[in-house]
C-alpha cells in the first residue's frame, strides 16, 4: 500500500467552517478560505492583492486544466487532510497543480510521493520528458546517476530517452568523485541516498 500524502500544517482553518471563495473544476464548486489560498500560493496571493481581477470581485475562479478530484485533493491537503488511495498519474497531476499555482509546501509533498526505484526510474524518466517538466526530469536524472555510481541494475536502461541518457552521462563527468564523497547525504544533489535506494 502507498504511504498517505499528508501536509504538516497548523490547523488554522476548518474545512467545515464558513468559506469565502469558490474554485470551480469540471463545473463543480470547491469552497475554500481565501486566506488559506493566500498563505499557500503566491499566485493566489497576487490575485487577491488586486481588485481589478474579475475572480477577486466575483469570489470565484475557474480551474480549467485540472480535474475536480485533483483540485479537491489539493485543497483538502492544505487543510491538513490526508490522501491514501492514489495513482502515479494523480501524484503527477497534484504536483503540476501545485507547481502552476506556486504552492511550495504542497509541491514538496507531491514530489516526495513520486517514489523512484531501479525498476521504474526509466519508465518515469521517459514519462516526465514528454510532459516536459524539468524539475521532475532532474529528479530522475539524479536518481539514475546515483544508481549508476553504485552499480545498481536499472531496468530498461537501454530504452531510456536519449535526452535523459545524455543528462545522466553528463552528470557522471561533472561529479566523478561523487561515490567516494557520498556518506549519508550528498549536498550537491540534495537527497538522502539511504532512504532513496533502500
């Protein structure tokens, strides 16, 4: 079973309380505290800072690029909820939503939920290169780089996208002493090797 997605937030707002803004996805309303959006999103903070925006005056905003489920999940996590049953695609969509609306904490939670292993890293790399999303591409490249340094067998490495392949080899030449210097955590790539590989 997947670990639940949970955000470490202070319970400042109650999802059952009175709310003053509406997000609309797939023609379905999701009510939310405007202050919660301001606190967690620089995009919404800028939006509410201007009285010229139609959305600010109407207290409603259309979210055209994401499903109702993803938007509702994102808001629920901002309120301190959790999400247990999710798919890889939903993880990526949640990450994209957080990225688009500059929700740093939510984006971090979504990224941590994208678990890479030697068996799926090539498949995920090929998926991310098609989006494309540079941060997720770099995430995969860093993982593949570490695996290669420690001689972990990577499933389907011969089927990896040429661009990913090139980035991994470029990193090998950029950090030739990585394996020697790595103990628990390597600052240059910013992840915990033991937690990631094991």
